[in-house]
């Protein structure tokens, strides 16, 4: 049996009929073809499907599309405006916070939730906020740096560079 | 140079950051159907009957295929042959696309259900009734060698796939042990890891019967190799009618190198049903079917004289191959492992003996580092353990035994006891820098103070070397590879001076679209945005060997440089004609061909245009500016480095906190430091994962017990510190960019550093060994088992 729903996604109202068992993530990916939201696991462990539901981060594999009826969803496709990257997206670009890009949309959405609640998070607070999102490429170091960069850009946050990241790869400090 | 050596921001970022990346599962073809695999819940079972009637009748189901349907189709082949010591041929049982006789590991595919949509296929898969007769199974390689162990394959009743040895004459090694002052012995398991790229594997097969062409979209690290294996070995279809595309790929770490049965199945079945078929793994399937890594059981011994000089090393390893031979599996515990057991040390006698074994488990193959992390773990655990036993400083013990610095130009490469010649190295330098960063002398004082306070603070070292940039084709051919390991590149200069570069390497996070463009833009003296990199599509890229073994820049980048040089040489001919000068008087720099000693010059764009509008043109010269090259390296490259971990263990819980991680790596010349640094970070995180958290666990019935993200522990953001990374540069002497490779270094060096740090922390208890991963539970138990209850 199909159930009619109305969900506002990235500011645009969508009406559709879905099976009751359709997860929100599949509604976004398959019905709306918003494939930036990814599926990385089947146990809500990886966070690649994270979106914002009414502004709060949510793993879209944990919710049925019918449960999102009448609510507002923001996906990674809704973060930039007129081709200009959101400061969080730009932070990931500036600080090399992504490699293969698969976990990235979920990381950006989780970061958006964090920075909406805490404009000036410490390194520990950022790491704690990211514990629901797995990344296998970056070792998280540059994701943390990216979010700090975004916090500074968005909120004038005073977070400094990662205290221990005196990385000097670029200086080739040891070469003779 | 404008770009080389600069941390240029990645050009590929924007599509990933805006949700516009295109991974295989994002692709929808007209008329596409969906496949779901029926997999064995048993590790070992005879298949008595497969009843597909109900599934076939289910609304929306298009077809159900079983092992009987593909009985005449070849299985997926193994790409590397390692024969027994006595000359007998490696045991190579077939790996059929769907099994008809027996399931040999949990997750072995029995049937494929194809339906109009994914949910229907999954529903119908539950209606396939498989009549299994469960059989005894064996998952541990040591047990599999015991007499009476269940056989995985009739072709190898004793489960031996091959045995192998390498190194100094065994008698010489044993004699060195006889006269040793001290022998350090470790017996351990380098546990099985699950690679866990966050993008699950996915494949779309499309047979187009109007032109009898096939297209395979697949989440692969090497689309051309998949095409070759698929066409020539599995399906026997004409290679020129098959296009393989690896679009954006969400991480690989080795697990997406191999040719998997599902790739062949979707292509084969799409010809049966004449419609495209998509298959995407669920994470639980990834755990069961992506090739795993490591799984070595090893006894290693190192002999020392009274001064701490290493006299000899001997090692015996039993390597678990899993139920089937994956594409490169035989190379991993042999030529990628035994050859690295010289390490950074002048050890005069080294011998390694390996037995490769079939078990009722998922296939094991290359996972980030592939053999080299296992070799490094062996050596570096031995060194730190020996230092503890001999009451020497682990740093001093290393210094004493390091191979002296050599550049490979003035000083010859270093020939090891285990078949390699290192290209260039300066091992002391990276260790010195890492010690400076950690503040070693201070640390020991802090540690003393901490110990007095009853705190468990530890430091661990790892100084590693690896062999990457694989590899000379003739060499690997002699070692059993059934493929060449060159790389191809095609540089197409357009009439307006814009450049398309086609590489056979494949980027799945490494940032090739930026790094390779930096190289080309610099060499041509043109803006970075005038260069675009194409990869991953066999229709546009002539050939390629793909990305693994940290080879993309060292091998693929060198092929690009060759094509770039061909462009410049042809440009010189055109420019000489345009400038009415002799070729010998023309020089190329900063995007211009100039007549030496004059201000007469023509630019890159002018020459490009002239090549395509050849009105006034050198006689006999072909128009156009378009060059392909193949580069086959002269040797492996040998990155090295020093990693230091600092941990503190909570006595109450056994939990290890990684306080600091210092990595000083030498990966040769660097094109983009930002990207290299990112590669090191990611590699270190995976290595730390093995040390502290990860490991596949099979129960006695052969069930993978931790096959999900709820059960298999990978490092999360709050498990790791910020890393402290630096580097040295010892250029590779034998490739044009002087680069060595950075993709695996972090993962190769880090694991033993962390485990050594845990042991150093536990040293006050006299504990020298804890099984890896050194989980809180294990550490707590071993502290308490020794009567040190808190």
C-alpha cells in the first residue's frame, strides 16, 4: 500500500506516494534523485546518510519517509547557494577534509548541526560530535581542522589551528 | 615551478562537497533491474537442492539464476602464481560465479535474484529455498593444516595452497642463531582485518543487443584489469566490445582491486535478460565478500650479539588465504612480505618460510600495505621486545643496526638478503626528526614520574621501509604475476593549448585530478585550469593497470611525464620552423619555445594551434599534438619513515588512550604536500585501528561474529589524536619525478609503534606481549592475570 506524503526538501515541497517501508534515505536518493546522501551501512553506524531534519542532524536510514511527512529536510545538495559553497563546505575544501568524498556529505551535515548549537567548539567537542560518522580515508585530522576553519569563517570563532598540527610537510623541513 | 611542491587545493572537491559525486550506485540506466544475492549462512555446506519456483513467481521478479545456470561459465581467476618449494604447481581451485556443489564460506553466493526494484529482489531472495547439508568447517589456518581438518577443496585435501621460502641459506641463518648472545622470539597472530571502504561495492552490467556491446560500471580501483579478466578469463567475450567504467569510487584500500564474481554476474546475466542489472552490496555483504586483509600466524626470532648487533632473523608464517584465491592473494604473504624482512637493518642473514592455507572464510588479499605492514609488524615488534629484554634503549638498538644513508646515485642501492635492492635511503634522519618532535629525553623523565604515580605511560617506535610503486613487469613476471605492472598515459593537447590527460591510474580519494594536473601544468608552463585529467573509463583511457601499491604517481605519473616530453619535443620542431631557427637552438621553458640567447619565442598555445592548422609547417612532420606512452619502472620505490606512538593506559578499565602520534616519512619528492599529508593521516588511522580496535572474529561454526558496524570497531574521531607529521626527502633515483609513493606508508609504519607503546606502558608489570588488537578487555585481563589487580 502506498501512502501519500509531503516533504519539504532543500526548500522545495515534494508530494509523493511511497511504500510504508521506504526509508527516508531511499526516498531522497531514488524518488528525488538526490544522490549526495549516501548509504554506507545497514546498521546506522556510518553516518554517510546524515541529513538535517528541521535543522537537526539525522541519519536518514533511521527514519521512514512517511515519518518525515510534513517536515523539512536539508541534504548536502541544499547547502550551497547559487553555486557558492557554504562555509562548512568551503572549510572542507580549504583544509583537505575529504578524500574519496563518500562520507563527506554526512560529515558536512553533522558539522552544520554542531555549529548551529556550538559556534566555537573545541577540538574535543568536534571529535565527540563526529563519533557517529565514519571516515576511512582522512583519519579525521583534517575533518576536525575543516570544521574549525568553518567555525572561524561563520562565527568569528576563536578556535585556533589544531594545537598539535604543526605539520610542515610543505616546508620539506628536513631536505638538504 | 608554479605548482609542483605546492599544496594546491583539490579540483575534484567541489562535486563531492555539493553532493554531485557520481558513484556506481548513483547511476540509473533506462530499464535497469536490480539484483540481490542469496548467500550461504553456513561456512561449509553441501548444496543438495535450490528451489527457485516461488521466487520466480513473485510479482516483479524477472529471473533467478543458480550455480547450475553458470556451470559452463568460468570462475574468476587468480592473477598471481606461487608454486610449492618442491616445484609443484600452486593449488588453484575454481571460484565459480555461483556455487552449485558446496558453499565454502559464510556469504558464498548460491543464487542471484533479479527484479524490477531492489526491495522486490530482496523479498524474493527470501523465497529461494536452499537445502543445505552443513559440513564441518575450519576458519583458523593453523587448525586447517592439522591432519583430519575439513578440506575446503577436493583439489587441496590438506588445505595447502602453496609453501614458499626466501632469503639466506637456512643453514647459515641457523648457525648464526647458534652463536647468538640473545634471541628474541615472538609468536603472534597478525589478525584478519576487514577493509571497510565506506562505499559498499557496486556493479551495473549492461548488454546492449543493438550493437552487441557490454558496459560494466563498477566500484573498482582498476577498470582495465577487470575488463581483461572478465573478457579473457571469465566470460570469453570480445574485449573491444566491452567498456568498463569506474566512476567515483568511495575508497578502496585494496579491497576494490580484485575481480569479483558479482561484476561478471551482472554482465553475464544482462545478456540473458537483455536489460541492465545493478547490484550493490549491503554492508553485511561487504563484510562477508570484500577480500579481507592480513591473517598471518607467525613465529619470528631475532638473534643478537652481546652488543645488540642483529645477527640473523628467521620467521615462519602460516597465511590464511580464505576459501578462494582472490586476484593477487598469493603475492601478499610472499613477494610483498618476505622481501621486506630486511627492514632498515644490516641483518646479515634472513630467512622466511610461508605456508598458504585454504580455510572456510572470506578470501584474503591485499589490504592497505599488503604484506608490508605484516613484515614491519614482525620486525618492529621484535626490536622493541628485544630492547625490553636486553634492557637497551629501543632507539639505540635501531641506530646500531641501521643501514647507512645512500642516495642510489653516488652510493649504490642497498642489496638485501631477501631479493630487493633499495633505491635510496637515510633512515637515521627520519628517526632523529621524530625523536626531536616527541621530545624523547623529556619523555623518559615524564614516564619515570608517571610510573612513580602509578600511571601507565608508554612510548613505542617503528622505523619501517616498504616497497611500492609496483613494479617492473619483467621482475613481477618472474615472481609469478600474470600481468604486467606498467602504466599508460595519453596527453592530448587541443588546438587552443588546453590539455586533456588520460591516465590508467584510478583515483578513489588520492586526488589525482589535482596532483597529475600540477605535474602537467608545470611541465608545460600553463595554468592548472588548462589541464583536465580523465581516468576510470576504458573507452577514453587506452589501457591502465590501476591504482594500488602506492604506484599511481611513481608509475602513472612517470608515464605522463614521458608523454609530456614527447609533446615538448614535437613542439620544438614546430617552434624551430616558426622561428626559422635550428632545432638545436630552441629551448623550452615556462610555456615558451625560445631561440637561445634571443628574445624570439613562440608560446604553448601558438605551437598547439600550428600543430592543428599546419599551413606553415615542418616538412614531413605529422599534424596534431597527441601522445601516448607506457612506463615500466626500473625498480620498486622504497619509502621509509619513523613513527612514534605515546599512549596512556587506564588501569581501571584497560583502555588505551593514544595521546600522541608522530610520523616522519620519506616518500621521495612531493608534488602536493597537503595530499601527501592526508594520505599519511588516513594510513596512520587504519594502522592504529589494527593495533587497538579491529579484527574479524569467526566462531567455531565459521560464522563471522562481528560483520557489521555495530560489532567491528573502526577508529572514530574521538578515538584518535591530532597527528604530528613531518617528512624528509630522499628522491627516488630511478623515476623522472623522483617520487616514491605515499598511499600506504602511514598504515605500514603505525601499527607496531602503537602496540610497542602499549607494551612499554605495561613494562612495569613485566608484560611484553598482548594479542593484537590490544583492546581494553585484553589489557585489563592480562594486567589482572598477572596478579596486578587494582
